[in-house]
């Protein structure tokens, strides 16, 4: 019985480690200790912008995730109707805490 529990724990840990859940998306590989990178999402032909809106979501230990990092939520936060470009920021600390932020620029 003890061996079965140990085997089940080992398989669970291996499955979690190999699941590919990193907590945040990044244009480069996530750093094992710390990640804080910006990356592009989309751009338009618009010449300039006057407003910026942000939206974000976060995760703790890859077990609890909350928030709305959608482009629509960032547009609402910045009162934006016409998008100039969209970027994102990915931040992770030791895989314990992760945050993903969408930044929309526009008018």
C-alpha cells in the first residue's frame, strides 16, 4: 500500500512537471528564477495614439488563476475605440507568482 501511494505521488509530480503549464506566455523561454518581458501582439496602420489601457490576470503556483487580460478589457479600461497597437508583458517569480498584462494603445 505504501509503495502504491509513493508511486501515485511520483506520477502526479511528474505529470505536473511535464504538463507545460508555465503560468505566463513570453516571446522567449521563461526564466526559471525570474521572467519580466514585453512582446508585441498586433499593430495597425494608424499614425498615432493618445490613450493607453491595461488588463491583466495572475496565477499563484499554477493552481489559482484570476483576472481578465483580454484586449477588450484593456480597451474598456483605457476608454479606447480605435486600436493603434497591442503589446503584452509577462512576469513570473520562481513559478510561484505569475502575471500577464495586455496593453492597448489607441484613441
